[in-house]
């Protein structure tokens, strides 16, 4: 790579970052629905035609913000998983869940962009799928490790409806994993409920209802982990 080419790429990266940062400020002030390339260009002192060379449409810019948010949240979850390596399964699960909550509370507008109300007229492209999967895969790693160690406690007599079983079997095939149907069903429900808990807190539904937010969250996610089959004592007990 020539020095000139390298300088051009650095300049483009800097301008791209500036565009996205201004777009995030606009989303925080007015919401994603009102995100405007013209407004972003105006705030940056750019002509609209110049900005279109970086992001051809509002949806392209919105996708970039969404991917960044998913990646940041995923990195927080994966970092917590790595830090908790070697601990009991339920501790690892809870560590990942805490990281999700902490990131969401620290970045409420970015969280709202990915888990809030859909933006009318916007359809997320395939590019968002892998970043959006990072938290689920971090949690699934805990469950798979517990299963491999023989520590997963699938509830006795658990019956999965056939239609649900078909869904989880298809999911297992897509992911290339082996888990009892009841465990994967429980995991899928727990994953959804985790974001329900976080969303209720971020969007204010717990106001005047749950005051001990951190303690309630810790209790709730531990219950979700146990419902998935994670042991809450040593596997030897």
C-alpha cells in the first residue's frame, strides 16, 4: 500500500467515524425515525453529495449504527464471559447477563436503536444478523459447556410441544450444536426474557415498581439460568 493510499484510507475512516458519531447524537436527540443525512451533513459542515459517498442512504447509515451497537454489546458480553472463565456455570451466565444490563444502562439510546421500537420503513439487512447473535452465543457457550461437562440439569418430565420442538431442532441444526430439546427451548425463552428485563429497566417500566434494580436483576437472571438447566451448586453435589 502506498503512503498516499494509506492516507486516503485513514482520512475516509476518520470522516466515516465522524458521520456516525454525529448520527448517534441526532438519534439521541430526536430518535432514529428522524435520522437525516442532510442534517448530519449540515452539522459536519459537509454538502449532502459528499456524505452520500460514505453512506448512500439513510438506511445504510442506520445499519452502520445498528451493527456498531450490536458489536459493542456483544463485545461486552464476550468480555464478561472471558473474565468469568473457570467459574461455576451459573456465575458465568450471570456475568454475561450483568454485562448486557450494564452496557444498556450506559448506552440507552444505542440500546433503544437495537431493542426499541422498529423504525418505520426500515428493514434490517443480513449484515446485522451475526452482530445481533453475539450475546446469545456468549450465553449459549455457558449452556453448551455445562452440557459437555455433564452438569446440565434438564427438568425431569419436561415435555416440549411438537411445533416448538421442530423450531429448536432447526435452530440446533443451523448452529451445529447438540442440546436436549428442553434445554434449548428453555435457553431461547431465557434469552428473550433477559432482554425483557433489561428493556423494562432502560425504558422505565420498573419505575415505582422495582426499586432494588440490581438485586432484582441478579435474582431474575439466576432463575433464568436455572430454568435453562444450569446447576446452582457444584455438579458433584
